[in-house]
């Protein structure tokens, strides 16, 4: 009977540990969703509260705010959908917890032609733009719809969730892995 009780207690302990380990990931998802909702609502200054302070060591906050405003308010930028689809286990580095994220951004971008351009000029612009997007995102992630004159782009990126306690108040650091080396300098 003691063995069954001990096994039952051990099982409950394991369930509690696994459950707690997943709770922080739910917190990351919730904070990531809040951040993206603020971007979609064009509440950029509030959205910046979800960016890890380390990010602003590389990109000044005021410049990043301007970049966000220009990008989202660009009339050629039609839609954006951000999806978080992988969260690595958090690791404590010095006094903070970091979790590597993988997320994607689906974008629709309209080609805007200047007035008085010939069909050849328009075709050259589309070819050039597609070449640039292919180089940036990979040709498998770029589609051009000739009827609507829009590019549909899937951009998969790494990022980091950062928290002081590893459980809540997650901030995000959207950058390539090599930026982390800069922060450790």
C-alpha cells in the first residue's frame, strides 16, 4: 500500500511540474498575441512595451517606432498575419529567462505603379520587386498574383521571449540569432 501511495504522490508531482512548465509557454503565447493585437490596432507605443529593452540597445526606440508606423501605414501593405508556432524551453542566462521562438508573418503587399508608366516599365518593376523578395524571403515563400497585383509573402523568423521570473511579463526580441552574440559583448 505504501508503494502505491508513493507512486501516486510521484505521479502527482510530475504532473504538477509538467503543468507548470507549460504554463509559462501559455504566458508567452498570451503576451505575443497581445503584442500583435496592439500592432494591428496601430497602438505602436503600447506595443513597444512588449519589446525587450535589449532590442533597443541595437535599434533606438524612437527609430523603431517610426519604422513601425511607416511599415504598417504604407498603403501598399495590405495585410499581415503573425503566427507563433514553436516555443523552445526557457533557459536562464544570468538574471533573465530566454525562450527561442519561431514565428511567421504572412504579408500581402500591393504593387503601386506611378502614373504614366508603360506596361514594360510596370513589368520591370514587378520582376525587380519579385527578385528582391525572392532574395529576402526565398522563392518558395513569395507568390505574385498578376490579377490583383499583389505579392503574398511568408516570412519565417526566429525571435526570443524574455522574462525576469521565467513565468510572466514576457517581452520580445525579434532578431536573428547573431544579435544575441552582440548583446553578450
